[in-house]
């Protein structure tokens, strides 16, 4: 194997590793967890929930885990922060419990939570309701082969049934993952081969 080809495979390998690790870091980092200083405190409603649910604390969040990967935000405590508004709560769309400053409303409104309480300077939002079970959010609002799926407090999305995929779930059958990966893999090999041939020709012409 030539030095140029070795170099090409090394570069491709390093790029793949960087993309993988960058994706892992993005999954593990949530900006809303660091919206204000401090860490999740034991003895608070969110802290107790995190302990009971075997979550992982990060900043002001309790994170749920799926195997070794950080999966989602399950709890958020911004209660003693001097915030006028909270941006980026879409990151916490899977939260089961939130503590916010009393002047902020629960995401999605009171109807989106089983329990909403004001305790002094704190607003507790607990037990996120399934928005697909609420009036106006039914599978009938989705395409013919789609089903309603909750997408955070007060929001829903339409997901295709297992036998359909594509735009508005119009394509029947499973998504052709193997074929797509095969095409991408073939294209990658072809581009690598063309680059290698080009480098060889340049080397010979020198």
C-alpha cells in the first residue's frame, strides 16, 4: 500500500471518529442545564426525583440514561435563578418534573401537567401529560398512515406506522436502510478510489 493511500485512509478514519465523538458530546450537553449557576441540590423536588429515578445530575438537570448514553432531560430545577424568561426549554421536552421561578408559567400551560403548584417563590410543574390524549391532539390530525406521538408539553408530532415511511407516510414498507447504507458506502469507496488515482497521477507527473 502506498504512503498516499495510507494517508488517505488515516484521514478518513480520523474524520469518522471526530464525527462520532462530536455527536456523542452534543447528545450529552444541554444548554438549559447551565442557564444559571449552581448544581442540582439534594433535598429539592427535582433532586429527590433524580435520586429515586437513578438519574445523572448535570448542572441544574437530572438526565435520564439509556445504557452508557445520556438520553434526555428528565428533571429541571431553575427555581432560585433570577431569570425573566427561560429559552431552550425544548431541550427539556421530556422532563417529568420542573421547578421554575414563580413568575414563569409551566411549558405548554397548566393543562399540560398533572400537578402545577406555586410554593412561595417557586412554581412546580410535575407529571407531564401525554398531549395525544388531550382534546385536539388525536391521530386523526396526522396523515392516513401516521400516529400521534407526544413531543413535549402541549406539543405532538406525527410518526409513521411501522409499515409506512417517507413524506406524509405515503411510502409503504420499511425504510430501505440497507440499500441506502450500501449506496453511501459504495459512493465513499468510489470517491476514495478516485482521490487515490488522482494522487498517483500527480505523483507520476512530478
